[in-house]
């Protein structure tokens, strides 16, 4: 090899090593962010993994770790305690957290712009209408928002809530409890239908969705503490921006989102991930509003719905429920 060739090779090697070093510096300066789901890892969370897998969080300078939640109330408490910086939780549960426990957590963006709450039963169980729930046992996780809002749904659907028995169960066991007949029905978001359907086949499902009872309110959204909103608004904007980018990709190609999620969680089949992503899109996309945007009047409706279902110690102002400026 000539002298010039050797010098060229050394220069190329130096550039390569410099690139590695710079990359290492960039990675070292990425901000660690713990993000907690509402509960478990499910197909409905695929867009978070799309953003993670495609490097959208990393491009924003964020090193995101996705933690398993145990319900919306759990997610709110974990965010409030600092165990997670950002969470995914139900707006109704947030109303109660702010009113009854003075937990200083707010919404940054809404994902479920329509109500996701529902009760599922087997088609051969005799449950066909909401009134058929009377005298039956319904299972849900201890920190789920579905039982919290049930009174409002019962009122709208003409059901006596005192005649419906709710029992607590681990969220992962709910499909099995329904399939084996150990309970008459289970609480589950509408986006969870593909997973439940796969668990009970070849039997058929009956879905009693709260939105079909005439209720209209917000479901889940991204949350953070007031302190983080004040001290790290740019970080939160970056997380929201990357998440919405992952969401748009997932909605445009649900089957790809299902495959990506399956790479991280083998227990979730690509088919279930695809189906749940499609149902999230139905809840998230409104024809007249930007993705993620929060409407104050709709938030007031959410507060009113919760007040019909559960005692509220202190009035909640919609302005105290969300932080504007995080949807660009």
C-alpha cells in the first residue's frame, strides 16, 4: 500500500471512530424518560412502540423506557410520585385524582377522544342488553376506570347499578375469566376486543359500549405533573410530538404496527396488535380536530359524567385538567 493510500485509510478510520464517539456523546446526553401505560402491554399501545422502533423518540433526544401500568389510577399515582415522568391514563380517573386526592397531574394530549369504556360478555350468556347485567357479576382490574364511570352508563342505559356486582381481578386474567365462565362479563376498553375475541373463540362476544348508551366524554390521554410541565415543557413537547408521529404511522399502516409491537412483546400476535390499532384510530381521529388536541367543553362533559358516577369532594375546573400548548 502506498503512503497516500495509508494516509487515506487512516483518515477514513479516524472519521469512522469520530462518528462513533460523537454518536456515543449524543446517546450519553439523551434524556431518560420513564413512560407508564394505563395497564399492561397491549395492541392498543402499538404506536408507542412504533415511535420507539422507528427512532422518533431518539431523534427528539429521548431515551424512553415503557413501563407496565396496573390501571389508570396506578399510572396517575406513579407519575405523581416520580416513578414515571409521563403516563397514559383515563381522563375520568384524572378528574377523581385531582378532586378527591389533590394530585397535581394534568393532560397534555388526548388519545381516546371518544369513550373507550365497555363491558364484554359471551353471546350465549344471556346478556344482550345493558339491563341484562342486573344480577350478574362483572370483573375488572382494581384500578380500572370502567367501574368508576359505570353509574353514569347505568343511568343512561336504564340499569340499576346496585344490582350489578363488580369484582376485582388481575387485568391479564380477564379474558380467561370470561372464557371459562367464572364471571358473567368483564370490563374492557373497546380497543381490547381483538384480544378478548381471540381468547374466547369460537364463541362470540357481546359488546356493551358506554358510548352506545349515549355518553360522550374523553378517555385516555398523555399525562404529566404540573412540576414537570413547568420545568420541562420542551421535553414533554418532544415526547408528544414523537408519539403523535408514531400514531400517524400506526394508523396509516396498522399491520406494520402490529408486527412492530410483536417484536417487543411476543405474547401479542401481530393480528391482535393490528386489530387493536385500528380500533384506537376509530377513537382518536375526529374529522374537525387535530390529533391529540383537547377541547375544553368536551373536558367539561367528562367532568360532569364522572360527577354522576362517583362522589367528587371539590369542583374541578376544566382549565385545571389540562396543559395547553403541547399539540403543535
